[in-house]
């Protein structure tokens, strides 16, 4: 099968990581793949040398339509949707969309037309599916979650991280430093726990436009540490006692799966698609979005009970095969086949 993947995002975050995961998995399944991305995109570096993959640069969804002989186009970001819609008009090539966010679709006619013409709109969660159908009731929906990324934990790196914070138990959060990710909620919870849990350090991995504001929220708190972007995310996850993900809204939250893969118990907000990944009290804990006191209580409960941490971790690990890159790629491959044989 000849598959064209389009991701015209300007940066590199969770959606781009999932694009990489899928293309890598499909490469071993005898598909011819093309990746269309912005000039200089990190996607090109991440996938350099992958067998059977052709690269094309494109600055804008109106450009790059001079050639193409694909069986199917897979849109991985919002701008890619319009690129594929134009290809559909030009060459009748079918396309599917992966929708990763749960915020409402735009109301414009171009957006409605592009989502209506898609052979499938793949939503990462049920929350995203409801959001899409609220705008485009005729959209043909499938729900396929993200995969975990398989970030490696290097024992020497894990030891070095723990030595850096010697005598501390680490509670962590990973992702772009954005208000909707709820870092400010974690900061408030850390401030509530500081007196009774002096051996706990909250570490934040990531960069983003709200970094200065979040550091102002933290003030001079001695139990909060911003460690910036880290290439060895797996080692940082493996060094944690508890992982928190208190987003105010979230399409799914694949970082939750990455933490689970490293045996770290997870506390997430009851928001967006996060409950699709966490079964309350079984594979993790869910707290009220924006409620720092609820989050603080949940963190304290896990810190106080090794048995609870181990039980949640074991149960979460048992479900992970459903979220492996191989399983998710297989579900997409089945969908590709169904679309192309209509």
C-alpha cells in the first residue's frame, strides 16, 4: 500500500511523536510511505534512514500538490486536513484524519467540507469523538488511542537523577508548559504538601510559552524544580514515585501511557480523554480538574502506601499491550485496508 502521511505542525510535541511511532511501525509491514512536513521539521531527523520512506517538504497546505500517486493520505495535524482535502479534489485520493484534541472544530465551511469528505475521522478518545460529532454530525468516526512511545530507561541515568535529588522522593509531570496542562494545579498541590512531606520534590520536564508564568506561580517553593527539556524522558519517568497529569482539558494524554510503561502509578484529571486511559482505583487515580486539594490528597495517599502504588502499577502494566505501537499500527493498517477496498 502507498501511504502519504502529512504533518505540517510547526513544532514537535505529542502528535508528532505519535506520527513517528506509527510510521516506524508501518515501515516493517511492506508499505511504501511518504512524509510531507514543513522544511526543517524535526520529523525528518527522527525518521532519517527509515527504509521505504520518502520525504517531501511543504510550507503551506496550498503548496506541494504537483505530484502524488498514493492509495491513501493520513492527516496528522489540523493543517494537513486541508492539504488532503485539496488532494482529494485534485486526484480523488481518499484520506483519513487523526484528531488529537478535544476542543471544538472551527465553524467555517472549509473545515466542515474537509471533515465531511474524509473517509474516516480517527479520534484518540471518546471525548474527541463527541466534540467532532457536535460540529459535523455526518463524520464517519473511529476511535483509536495513542500508543506508548517505548522511551528507554537507562539504569545509569536513573541513578544519576536520583543522586541529583538525593534523599527526595520524586513526583513528576511531563509535557509542554501550558496553562491547560494544569502545572499550576500541581504547584498549588506541592505547596499544600510541603510541610508534611519535606522529602518530596516535584519535578517538571518540558518547555513552553507559559514557563515564566508558571515559575511565578511556584515563587520560592523549595519543593518544585523545573528541569526543562530532557532527551532521556524514559529515565526520568523511571526515577519517579508518582506521575501526575492534571490537565484542565486533554484529547488523550499519551504521556500517561509512557509513565505506566515504566511502572509509575499515575494520577490524572477527570477531563477530556484521560479517563479512557485510567480506570479509577484500578489502573490509576482520577481527580477533579483544577482542584489542587483533591490532587494533593491523592498524591499523599500514594506516597503513604507502597501497596497502593504497586497495585496500580501492576494493573496498568497488564493493560498496556492494547496501547503498544504494534497494536495501534495494526488497527490503522486494518482501517487503511477497509478504506482502500471500498
